[in-house]
C-alpha cells in the first residue's frame, strides 16, 4: 500500500482549514494544519505540498514561503483572497509554485 501524500494547510481561518481538511482527507491525503506563518515554517518539513494563505496576522504567507524555501523545496500553492495581479506575481516570484484565489472550486484545487 502506497504511503499517503502529506499536505500542510496553513490558514488563520479555522473554517477554511476545516473545509480543506475534509476535502483533502476524503481524497486520501494526510493533512497537517497550521494557523500562522511561524507554524507553517515549523511544520513544512517532510510534506509533499504546502497550501498557504498570504494574508494572516503576524507574518504573511509570503514571508513563510521565503523561510520554507530556505530549508526545503516543497511545492507551495498560495490559496488566498488576494486576487490583484501584483500580489499574484509577487507570490510566484517569491517562491510559490501556483496561486489560487478564494473562493475556490474544489475540483480546481484538487487538480
């Protein structure tokens, strides 16, 4: 039996984390949650994917992405309500691999 892929979901909104937890675990992924940038950096090691919000209290997801990139090259998907072109470009230039805006469609996220 293949090992489950491990995904870190980082969002300051518990409801978003809960929705992602249910959606992704029902697809067979092992989910770990974090509610801020510091936790994201601490928990990113050993994950197959990080789903990372940008706008969080304290440090931003962009700062977390930069710190995660210093330690490993795990793929990072920004999932955020910020849909301005400048924010998308910055997120990708600062180490993100993809960018999806909220509200999101579950099939798009899963693909």
